[in-house]
C-alpha cells in the first residue's frame, strides 16, 4: 500500500498541482491493509511457514504480529531445554524485528500444548489485543500434536474473540480472514488454493529465518533447503518468482454471485 500511495502521489503531482485536492480524496478512500497475525505452535513454524506472508503484508503497508504458543524448547537433542527455549525466543524476536513485526509468546510447554478452554481464551485475548484482519495458522492435517492443538485452539479463539457478549479485558474483535500455511509437518490433505507473491520480501524473509539455529538442519530436518525450494516451486506454479501457498478456511470459500 505504501507503494500504491507513492505511485499515486508521484503520478498526480507530476501531472498538475491542481490535482492535489483530488489526491487527498484518493488517499482517504484507499483501504488500509490492517494487521496480519501468525499463530503457530512453535517459533520456527511461525517464521518458516507463515513469515513470508507476514513480511509481504508489512511491505504492502500493513502490520504484522507473530504469536508462538510455546518456545519449541524440546526440539534440540543436545542443547538443554531451558537454553534452547531462550535461543528460540531470541531468534523469533530478532527475526520478527527484522521484518518490522512484533513477536508475542505464550508459555505452554513444548509437546504439551493443551487444547482446552484456558488456551483458547488466552489466544482469544491475544487476538482482541492485536486486532488482526487476517490470521494464518496451522492446517489440521498434521502428525504433530502441538500443531493439531494450535489449529483447534485458533478456531475457538476466533469465535471467542468475536463474541461481543463474552466479557474479557479487551473488547470483541472479529478477524475476518483465516488461512492455513503450508508446513512440511502439516501436509495430510492440505490443498493450497491461494498464492501470495513474496518475491519482494523473499531474501529479507530468508535472512530472518537464518537467525534460527534449526534453519541449517542441525535438528535433523533441512529447513533452509525445504522452504527456500518450496517458495521457488510455488513461484513456478503461480507465475511469480517466489510465492507462498496458502489454504483458505472452508467458510471463506463460499461465494454469493448474481452472475458468473
Ligand atoms: Zn512445530
């Protein structure tokens, strides 16, 4: 959106000063991109599978926030969990900052994220605080129990966040759009239907990912190779240089038409 505004400003200013009042009106009517919120079980999921979409939204003039439900502290075989949790949190904070986003953390133990009312209300409160217009989270078809729990928690949290009669500290907020990210651990019946052009932010996002110790494969999976190649492959299929594939929540696939 920043670019669009700049384009309008430049082109109108170049044509005639008379159009400045028209320019102001054009700016006033442009929709603002709003906030995109990534909600992930672990920090790496947020940055690797959702981060490029968040980065692109910010580049388009929006705001971004990363919420991690746990620190993923049990993900390393040789670094003690407390130390690794600190490393993961630090990597998330630094990488989010690099993209111009904020990072938030809940404190559920890695591998033990519970799907219950307390967790759903905690995420509801985070949604009400950040007021996102778009949420990205895990697809339900995952072998990882934390990812499955996160998916379910987010469904409940969105419902609670929008429920005006549910009294919490923050007023109700309805997040209008929900997407599921493409994640190597969540591919059971995953079906992408949306491609986001991330070419502009691709290298910046890769730099942000590289702040995580696990990015180079030291926990056993080649994250760098997988997610870099995936963005290139999705770009080939969508006609962009690099792209993120997303899956739209089923309720958003309904279209009400008067004509085809
Ligand atoms: Zn994970």
